[in-house]
C-alpha cells in the first residue's frame, strides 16, 4: 500500500474581525504569541484569544476608515531558531493582504513571540507600522548576531512592555528600541509600571494606546499627546515613557 503523503502546513488569515469591508484602506495583521521551540500546531482558540480582543476593538475604531483586521494563524507554535517560522508566516500574511486588498498600508501587531515576529517582518514593503506588545526577544549572545533592527527603518514603531514581565524581559525590548531609534526617529516605547506579561492590570490603558497608535499610523489621525511626546523625545525618555493610569478616557481625537 502506498504511503500517504504528509499534508503541507500553511499559514492562513482568519476571517475579518467585525463586518466584511467593501472598501479597505488599511489592514491590521494580529500576530499571537508562541513558543521559542515547538513544531506542534497552535491551538486556534488558546493562541488567538488575547489578540482577538484587541482586534475587535481596532475593528470598531476603524469601521468608518475602511480597516480590515485579521488574526494570523501560524503553521507552527514555535519560532524554531533560524527557521523563524512565526516571522515567515507574518511575511506571508503581508503578502496575502496585498493580494486581497491591493496597495494599502499594513500594521503588524503582535504579542509575546508574535511581537518579535512583527518586529522581524517589518521590512515587508507593505508594512508601514509595527505594534509589539510585551515582545519576547532572545537574550544577548556574544556568539550570535543581535536581533536585527534595520528592517524597522521608515516604519512607525510602538513597543509596550510591563516592567514586572517575568516571561519576556522588558530590558531586552528597551535595548532593541534604543538601537532602532538611532536609525529611525519614529520609534517609541511605553512602560507599564508594576504590570506583568499579560498586562492585565492596565488592560484598558494598553488597548487605548494601541488604538491611538494604529489609527494614527494607518489613517493619519492625530496621535495623543503622550504618543507624540514619546516619538519626539530623544532616548531614553521616549523609550521609557510611562503609561499613565486612565490613559484613553479623555483622548483628543
């Protein structure tokens, strides 16, 4: 009996969060977290739960602007060293967004290991902005090259990290942001004091900050004053900007 071929795994985009768009002017690709090493398939519900909540908020905010918001479903759960599977799936997703919607700006928005994928895949020509929430980044290793930042040139970049994150070291995201800021002024980073990896204590503030950034980056809406200040400030001020309690309750639009 002939051996059955193993099916090829493929990344895919989830259905548009919110109503289907007839005219799309911008796209957010949501990149869930993952593991450092794993060739298992991601669990669809467990892996995408946190980014779906953010995605639904962004879909509501961008309803009148023509925003299409999709969760990216990875082939594998893990980054897997030099294979960088999650970043490659993010690049594929950007290609797919171009195929579906044409020449529209794309924002890569990731959490945890998905934040690393968003930062790494930012060099795609369709990507105009990157949102990395509590990004997992590798420890500095003298024997390995540092995490690249050249691909962030020309993009608007926001990193958000809790100061008590015990899973993804916030100091590593600060160091990456500092290197990126040398070649790209449009990089800022907010610190959520006393919050952990899931940013649960200040979930509403983080969501409001993400919405403010995405709507400004994709559609040219005015950034809130804290985001403007963070982008304009030299390091380290604009890379250690505290996220104030209550952010978002009285934002100027």
